[in-house]
């Protein structure tokens, strides 16, 4: 049911406006808001509220106005304090939903106005989206996958969408679409889940191709978690729209930037969500624990060293992919692992370390992610 607009308007002014597309910033402009939505954008001296309306002016001086940020990869049910996913997945749905609502509010207050939910248990993701839409809690506009589709015992199996074989995955796609999935998340390899192997491909190309075909038939997009090169290869061969993590490691864990695979990725015009800062967040937390204690255990130091090496190779691969024309989106993967909510900006900063300019990195979390 349509509602009458409020008679309260807000005029926002600042030195510059950046539209999020990569175009140069514009000066001398302002934004007129009504009911929290943009009513007009124009020259400062030309914008005004209707006669009889209440106008509040907010002048931010030598600052830049940005559109709301778009985080392309979140897991709102997670604590963000290094709790293992299997432990989180064993919690009750109502507790997970309460945490998701709390996290979503934190994201919004940190400037994220749209968030892509990349996998939650049972119907938690769908309930989160509905609760925000109904005004029961504050949060970004949510674009949800619901449960990730995974092989039996695969990464995120505890979310409730294990499916095997061509007919099994086809049925699962239809079920998720019926429940309201905005896109389909596929676990093309294992991950941190204890019963899975991140370096091992899970689904066959045939199985993933059916997921993509069925999903596209309903006008939806697909995204695949790929923690190894074989997973990337299988996902591209199946026609997946987005590659998440995009880790260039073989089945033994050795880093190798595979030029033909990178060329296939560029030719497919698939989006890549590299999730760089989630690795740095784990390093930072372990180092803080050691600092507070006064020393690091051998296992902690080994974890830090391995993570630093992994991050170095991932930054290198992103740098090379960008030079080849592969399109990036910023997605935090927060609050997964040790990456707390409300720090999405750190993912865009991480992308500058991979060779993107500040403007290009901002675009990955604005128009690209949108």
C-alpha cells in the first residue's frame, strides 16, 4: 500500500559528490532527501523543499558525499570473533537470527545500505530480509541466497541444502527459488567446514551446469565459492556468473597463477569477489592475542605465517587479474572468521594493496557490487 510522503526534507551539502561509477567527483552540488530517499540532486543554489515543508540543512564542509555502500558478501549469522563455522552452524536458528539482526544494524550504521547475504542456516537469511523489509529492525536492503547448495558433508552442509547429482541439485535450486532466494550460492570446493577439503573440487561440471541452467531460467544469478583452481575451472565451464575467493592454488595447496585459467575468467566476463581482508583479520586477531598474552604459541605463529603467505599470493593474483580486465566486486565475507561487522571499508582498502586505485576500489563497493 502506498504511503504519503513526509513533509520533512533534508538538504545535504559537502565539497564534493562521488556517484560511485568512477566518474570524477562533482563540486557545487547538493542532495535533497525526503523520507530517507533522494528527491533531487542539483546545484546548491537551485535545490529547495516544496512550499510549506520543513527543511533541515546539513553541511559537511570539506567532505565527499558517497552513495550507500554495497557489501557483496556477508554472513550475518556469524559472530565475527573467530568462532568456527561448524560451531556457529550448530546454534539454534532463533539465536542466529537475533545475531543477524544485530549485525545488520551494525552494517547499516557503518554506511552499508545494501548487503548480499551469501549463506545462512535454514531460513535465517530469508527471515532477516523479511524482518528488515517489514521495519521490525534496522538494516541494509538484503539480497539473499538463503542456504548455499553443497555436496553431502560439504562446506556449509549444516545450513541445510546438501544436494547430490543432477536431479538432486535441480530440486534444491527450485526449492530455494520457491522460498525467495535472490541468487544461488554454490560450494564448488570445500572450505573451512571440518568435513570438507578447501583444495578439493566438490560438484562436477555437469552438476553445476544444471544449477546454473535452472537458476538462469528463473532470471537469477549464480555465485560459486572457489578455494582452488579446479573449482574455478569447473565453475567457469558450468557458466557461473561470479567466482568467490578465486584462490589460485592446486590440489596440493601450491600457488600458481594459471594464465590460461585467468584468460578464461576474463573471457567469461565473470565477476570476482576476492575477499582479501578476511585473511588479514585472522592475522590481526592472532597477533593481538599473542600481544596481550606476551607470547605466541608455535601453532599460532605457524597460522600467522601461513596466512601471510596465502594473503600475499592472493593479492598477487588479484593484481594480475585486474590487469587482464577481470571485473572485481568488494565483498567482505564478514562477520565470518575474525572479521567483525561494520568494517567493510577494510576490504576496499585491501583491494588498493592489490593494485587498484582508490577510485577503482570504491567502485568495487559501489556500482560494481550493485
